[in-house]
C-alpha cells in the first residue's frame, strides 16, 4: 500500500482583473493564505511543486525561477510541471507524488495566471502543431465548439434541447458564483441572457464561455503522519489519474472521450467508487465551456452516454441536486488557467472538510476535482474524501 | 528511500539524426528504441514523464504534440518543464510511491529550431528590473566567473583546461555535437563573448533527445542482470534576483547535501567514481567541483591542475564531453543521468571509465545556475 497524502491547507486570491499586483505579489497572496489556513510556518514546507500554462502566456521563460521567492521555495527543492489547461491538476498530482514517494512530509503546490497581462488565445493557438493543425485550430473556442457539434450529431439530439441544457448550466453556475467571495464573475444571468448573448463560435455564445482571469491558488499536501497531527479535518487524497489521447484532433473521439473516461475510471477504482453518481457528494468539473460540461457528465459516469441533458433537466447536477457540480461557480465564472485545475482541488478539499462557506454542500464527504487541457487532449482527476 | 528504483535501459539519439527530423518523430523513435532494447511493448509501460519546454520548443504545451508519439496514449503521463533531470526525479518518485513499476522518462530539445540562447535566457529574468538590463545566460555567467576568479585566484587557463578535457573526451562519444583536440591556447585565443568567457568556454546549442526506462526493484531483477540503482537525489532553487544571491555558494551545495544524505555518502571525492556535471561554461565545472564537495572551497582550479578529473584521474568528470560538447538544452540534464547510468552498466564504450561503482549526475538551469539537481546512481 502506497503512502497516503492529505490536503491540510488551501489558499486562493480574489480572482478577476488584478492590476494592483504583479505575478510575484499575486502568488504570495495565495501562498500566504494557504500557510495561514494550514496553521504552519513557511519553514515547515519541505518542497514546492509549481506549474503554469505555456510560459509564453506569462511572458517569462521557466517562471518557477521567477516565482521561487514568492512560493517560499528559496533553498528548497522545487519542480515545475506544465500541461496546458490541465496543469492545475498536474501540480496537485506532482505534489501528491512528493508525499507518496516517501521523500517529503509537507509540500506546497502553486498555480497562477494573469490572463490580462498576456495573450492567452494567441498562446493557445500555438498548442496545435505548426504543420497541419495550427492553420485552422486556433485558440480554445473553435475546438470546443466543434466538440459541441459532434456531441449533438452523435446522439441525434435536437439542438434546442442541448442549447437549453447548456444555458441552464450557465445560469446555475453564475448563481453559485454569487456565493463564492473569490469568484471573478459575480452576477446573475437568466436563460434569455445566455441564449441571446453574442456568438463566439457557433453554437457557443458569450455566456457559455469562461472569463479570462488573474488569480492564484496554493494547496498544502502532507503525509498521513503529519496530517493526523493537525488535530482537525483534512481532505484525504483517495484517488487520482491522468490520461491524454492523440495530438491530432481528428484522431480521437471527443464525445465518447477516452482520455476523460480512463482518467475517471482509474481514479474511481483507487477510491473504491463503483457508482459515482451516488457515491460522490459534489464535483468540481472543469467547465470552460457549458457544452463540454455535458460531455464530462457522461464520461465520468454521472449518467449514460447521450443522457446528459436529462441530468440537467432533472436538476441532478444543479444546486440542491443529487450530485451538485461546481458549487464554486466553476471555471465558467473564474479562470486564471494556470491555477484553475488546482482551484478545483482546493474547492473539493474545502467541501469535504465542511469549510466552503456559503457554497458548502451540506454533508459532503467525497468530492471529485477535474481539469482538462491540451488541444482537447488531456484529462486529470483527483478524488478527495473526509475519511482516510 | 522507500521503494528502490532501477534504470534498466538508456537510449539517446545523436545530433545528426536529430537535425533531420521533427520533435514528434524523434520522440517516437527514441521511446520505441528504448522499449525494443528490453523487449517491452507500449502496453507494458506503467507511466511516462517527459521534459521539454514551450520556449525551447517553440510550441506551447510542448508535450501535447508528442504525447501519443511517446507512447503515452491513455497513460498517466505528465510533463516537467525546463530540465530533463526533473523528468527523472518525478519518474523516480512515481515508482517510489508504489503506484507504478515501470516508467519512461524522456527529454527533448531541438536547439536548431528556436531563437538564440541569449533571447531565451533573457526571458528567464523578471520583466521589470533584470530583463531590461539585458541579463542573459552568458552575461550572468561572466559575472559569476569574475567573482570566482577574483575571490579564489582561479585563472582563465584553469577554466580552459576544462574545455580541452571535455571536448577531447567527446571525441570518444558518438552522440556528442562538438568535439576535437584543442589546446589551452586555442581556448584563450577564441573570441570573447563576455569577459572572461571566450567562445570555446561556452556550450554549443544542440539538437538532442534521450529516454530512460525506470522500474521497481522486482521488475528490474526480472528484466536485466545489470540494473543501475538510484541511491539518492536532491534538488534546490536559489533566489530570483541576481543581487540577492551568493553566486559562489548557492543552491548546489544544498542539492548535493540532500542527495548525499539520501545516498549515505560521507566522502564524495572518495566514494564517487565518475561524475557527469552540467557545465554550460567551463569555469562552472571548477566551481561545481567545490560545491559538490570533490575538493575544498576555492580549490577547483588546483583540482583540475592535478589532472584529477581527466579520464585517467581519480575522479573522471564528463567522460562524455559534458554540456560543452553537447547541449540540447532541456535534455542535457537527463543526458547526464543517462551517461552516468551507461558508465555503471559498462556500456559507455570508448569513453568507459573502469571500475565504476558509484556515479554522480548533476544538472542545472537558470541564470548562473539558479536551480540545481544531483542524482547518485550505484551498482
């Protein structure tokens, strides 16, 4: 049996347009909050796991070197991972392996992004290979809109029905963000607002899309021994997996999306989950685009394939439902990409320790956190629980 | 260390081969060759960790383009960025955790396809204070060299001896990019890049890739009679702001201390039989002798004067030619580990050192070595 790891502290910044701080200051805001939350001293942190989006987006090469001091990493072991949108989850996994390897007892995970400082879509356009795909797969919305079309076509679903389900997700998540003091977009929208907002890439409309945000997140992982000494509730890492599929967009099925299915399946196995809809109490699904969230519900086994609209129509995944998704407002309302995946983990940890404030799902014991990245290529999952 | 980690196979592709193909094809070849060596199929591999960099590859999310080519389709595969040694460290931790019993670690850079070293390393600096001054790899190394030379009376001739040794050693390494018989005078006469660093004191800019297969103890014993064991590893980062740093006593001492502690090494110069040191600038090899504890403080120059680190010396350093001979930027750290492993396997052919039982591999990146890692391997 491998060594166990737990989340003992989380910190996040107020997200939004943060012209009041530079990267280093923004990161320190989250790190300081996490250290305070865990009730430890910076000296207790033995190693640091860092990551960000492609570094052209931050405009600093190897930005772990730039952020080192803000992450209290001076004189300590520091590793950097970078896996595009899924990086936040990759950081959480990296930090967990620091613990489960037996090398460390307390590790800080940090992710951050200032999207208002760079050219996010310009950078993301260069994720696609330079020879074949870059000419037509540029930026995120085009890719995910193609996926939405593929979804409707595959199951022969009336466009109006899928449109309505996606809009309902948007309304729900915007409502949720009102309860999250850290969220970037905090306003209510109506079904009409969503369905009449301007087209970004058909069928995706403005209110189906996440914002560009500035923000940072820090999470402290500890060994079983250290976590038990905390004398309070911690979030145990119950399962985690990551999977990617082919680079070329046309090579893989993005509706019955194997990378998402495999990532979830193995994480469930580790966590001993056989019926995710029943056994999970809350899920922080990575949802930069409303339509994509429908696909994830199916790939994660919340419902059968082609049935995600029912899940929304029946309110299962909405507030007050059987398996509420993104009570934080999710990516749809807050998206500092390099931190976004780690925020899902942090929010899941807050839920299972009963510390999520106004966005708390009552009695949540087991939570799923998810992130997606690449040119619609990578998926990572972490399951956290209140019991070891 | 908890679960033991073994290196069972090493594969690298040389600069000529790398010049003629793209990152995706090269990645496929290096990982396929690696698995062929031990008769493994892609399906048999547990996990994969690669290392590349978006800036050093010119492609954002640099592992996206080669993910499936590496054999990672539907596998739990991650990417560490900027230093191939990171991939090794992370891959080893994945095995130590007991989650996986096989792991490919891989690194790649094609220096021929991207902007120059100065441009990309200037981007290491923070955008407000240090970048506008023009700090880059060579200018910061020159400042470090001046400090080192002034404080300990290290000479340009002593630094030049590193070049003579390493480029000479590289003649016996078919994978090295730059090699030849040079004299100390050749080095001193080459044009100045940033005083006191001359052109031959600087690493070249290469294309290269390598991959290692790591396994658990149980798997290793089934797969090979001759595994190489990971005995210890340590890594450490220094401050970002150049003026905040002690350029002669930085992160390397701490990284080495951690590695030696895990490996149980008390007297490095006696217990280590061969070392692969990452020396993008010749004088740094001398400085790193000291920080790795091969000799006392300020004694790096004397250490090479005595010939201790030549192929026939008591502690040969960089029998492969090191980074001065071959510098595929992100891959260079993993190449040091690969070369150290080859020495222990007895597979280093013409640059084999006799009787190697313990080997050290070092890697660094960042301005004047902001980040260092040290890996100790043994038989």
